[in-house]
C-alpha cells in the first residue's frame, strides 16, 4: 500500500511539474511575442514620424518658397498628409479598431482634460481680446480648424493609438501601476520626439522646454484616453484645440510660424511644465485608486 501511495505521489508531482513547466514555457513565449509586438509598434511609430518630419519639412519649405501659398494653407496640406499617415499606421499595426467612435466615456474624458482645456481657453481669450478675429478670411479659419484636427489625429494615432496601446499590451492592464507605466512610457517617447524640432530651426533651450512640457501633456492625454474608454477622436480634438489656442496666442495669423511660437521663451513655458506634471501626477494617482478599488 505504501509503495502504491508513493507511486501516486510521484506521478502527481511529475504531472504538477509538467503543468508548471508548460505554464512557464507559455509565459516565456507570451513575453517574447509581446516584446516583438512592442518593438514593431515602436518601429512603425518612428518610421511614420521620420517620414512626416523630414520629407514633410522639406515639402513645407518648398511650398512656402515657390508655391505662393500662405503658411496656413501649406500647414493644412502637410498636417492632412500626416494625419492620413497616422491613421494608416493604425491599420498597419492592426489597431484600426481604435478609430471607432463611442459616446461612452466622453464626459469623463472631457472632465479629465478640463484643467488643460481651461488653460488653453485662457490663451484663446487673450488672443480674442487683443485681436480682431474677423480680419482672418473664412477660408483660412476653416483650413486652420482642419489643420488642428489633423495634428490631433496624427499625434494621437501614433502616441496613443499605436504606442500607448502597445505598452498597455506589454505591461498589461490588470493593475493601476501597469496602466500608469504604459502612459508614462508613451508620454516620454512623445516628449523626446519634440526634440526633432531642432531640425526645424527652433532653439535648443526652447526645444528642451517644449519636450518636457510635452511629456507632462502626453501623460494628461494618456489619462484622458484611458478615462474616455480609449476614445481616440476625443483625444485628437482636445489635442488640436490646445495646440490651436497656443498657436493663436503665438501669432500664427500675424505672420508668425509654429517654430516662432516654440522660440518664444518665457516664464510661462517653464510654468507650463510644472502645471502639466502636477495635473498628470494627480490624474494618474486617480487611475491607481480606481483600479485598486
């Protein structure tokens, strides 16, 4: 009897060890697959960004110098191209499902971005107070609005639709800590990519300030994306609105360019970094609390 019991025990241990080994192998294979998917998503993001940045920058300069088109019209063309490439990237990494629009989560998403929207609205009010908006042609206003939407579509497709989702898949979404880690990783990449504005003629110090501000802003957009049930269109619209208010305040309808706005160094830019980071940290702590509950 004792021998039979020992045999049964040994068989049970072998079966248990086999199951454990299979789980370990499965976990390793899953990690390798997730790593490969993450690397592929990062590569797609980098390639699309570089296509927009360098050939796009060359095309922008050529159109401004030789076509006779206004700055707004040229930027409309460039950003429309960028937006289409961003959407194309979503299809390439098989995340076209993020383009589906849903009303669920919109209110929570807007509430999450309310402070950022409020700060941008102050810039808009400053512009309206100091300028007569009716001096701008109707066509330019329409093109400017589309240009802003396409900026949002392009950047949100790359950094939320592709990159943040890839980090979510890699780290998992089973805890607030993992969700926050994915948001931070995507936001740091988003900020670092702004350093490429050096090649557009922006100053080093100003570009560093912009990159740090973009990291904080990216975190806020990342939380908006999560809280709105991954509504990419909402993020794109909020992103476009915030950029649009900043460009207006920087004098885009007064003959100044986006690069000129970046080069406007002031205490406001440094303060924006701190404000965005504080808002982002508070919002991400909320995500952690919600998931813990």
